């Protein structure tokens, strides 16, 4: 078909997303024009170059100009240690942090130097629509829109990385700064650790706080709160406390890590061969634990369930080997109470823990058809023979 002159001149219809993003950039340009003029940039050429450079750098697709991709990946690698984190979520968080930091700087009339040498975060609440977020998350992708961006923001909320609120006009975001993304405190670098028994009176609440984040991200089930988990831990300790161990700072005795070795009754062994989601308890509303605990002296107990293993990411690298060595000592002690303890099972809900389990010789047995969970198995005797210091 021959194209008429009128058809050639007709502008393509813009989507609501393009319109809003255009308005946002126009507003930014207007503010920066005023800012630079007041700052004294009166030379026309300099004035125009500054405006053009800053406006282009402010665009979500130009984020790599502010923070080199190699440095972005450094922060992504750190974030992958967090429970529930995937590479895509980590990348979106890093890009969102950088974009809203630049937007916050613009609103406060502060011009950062480019390129940045570290990931920076905005101060307080910053406006960010789902349309903006989709530009930030998917500007370099062929797919992904407003709805996907909104779901990603909700997932970052579930992971405890951001807060989100709606004031009736627009969505606002505030960052919860992960300690491992900030510069390490020199005092924390010299922290010593101690590992001892779980104390139900003083450890239940802080450890429950550590564990709660393991489950809230999984299904947005806000019933998995500290109170519920603390009560479950105290019940376990009342039944069999030997398998509950705490990693704590030596200076203030605050818990920073925890594991739970749970001896399982013979009647519950079949659960290890069912869908892994049926093995969840701390994250579920149901009061009935799918696994019954075996009591000391039960010669029919053959299986151990590693029901929990968590270390604050800030201290994980420095303390994990010590906790693994302690776990071998605990398991050897438990064999005195359960002489026929042969099998170890654990439920994997996060890739970083899967890597640890593989290094420890665990093998994947079965996956869940609906959730990102799967069982892993290792023989007790083989686990006890591992040289943890060489891992």
C-alpha cells in the first residue's frame, strides 16, 4: 500500500507508560534547568552539555553509566547469600537502588560524581511508580511490564529489602539497608564467636527473628511471625534440646546463627518421600507438626531432619566452618541417644544452602511440584567423616 504524506507525518500513538515516563523526564529537565542556572552555569555551551548529559544519565536504561556492570555484579553476588534471593531479584534491587538514589539526588539538588565507586541508597521515602520500576527492571529486556514490576516490588518487600506505601496519589519506596552491602564496621571485623546450647528463656525471640525471614518470602504468609516460631522452638527444646545449637557473638552473647537437628520418629519417615511442601511447619498456619520428634533412647529412630540452618549473612563467611564442626560433635552426641541413627534429610528453600549441602555430600532426592523446594539426603556416617576445615 502506498503511504500518503499525511500518514507519514502522523505520530505513532504512545502508550500510557511512555506518556508517564516522558512527563517524569520533562519534570526532571525543568528542575535541572532551574538548578544549573541558579548554580551559575551561564555559558550556553557548558549549560546545554551539562543538561543533556545529566538528563541522559538519569534514564533507567543508562544506569550502567553510573555504576559499572562489574561493580553491580559484585553487589548481586553478596545479595545472593540472602534467603529467598535469586539473581534476577538481586539485579532488580541493585538497579532500583541506584535509580532512586539518582532521583533522590535530583530532588535535593545534589549532583553526584559519575561514575559512582559504590552502591548508594536514597534517603527516606522516594516516589516510584510501577511504570518507572518497569523501565528500571526491564529497559534491557524484550519482556516485562508494569504488572511484572509491581510483583517484583512486592517480592522485594517480602524479602525485607524495601518498604512500600501508597499515599493516595503515588507509590513511595524506602530501603532497608542490608548490613552486608554497607562498608564493614571495623569493630565487627574483629568479632569472636561462641557456640553453645539453645537457651529457651533468652534465645527464642532473637532466633525466631532470624528464622522468620526464611519463610515470609516463600509464600507471603505473615502468620510465620516471631511469636509463633519462638513457641515452636521452645516446644522442641522441651522435648529434645541436644540438637538445638546457637552461634553467638562472644562480646554481647547475641545469637547470630542457629541450627536444629531433629530426631524423627519412625512413623514420620514417610514424609521425607512426599512433596517437600508437606514438610513445612514454621511457615504454616496449621498447629500440627507433620513430623513427630523421637525422644532419647528410641532405638527405632533412624532419621535426622535438619530443620533449620541459618547464619546472619554478615557473619556467615567467618563463622560457618566453626558451626559445621560443632554440628559433627552434636551429631556424634546424638548417636548416644539414638544408636540406630543412619539418615540425614534437609529441606532446601534457597539456592545458597543447596550449594552448601552439595559441598557436604547431600544429594537431591525429590522436588515439590508447586513450590521451589526439594529434599536432600546424606548418610550420618559419611557426614561425620567429612573434614570441615578443608571444604
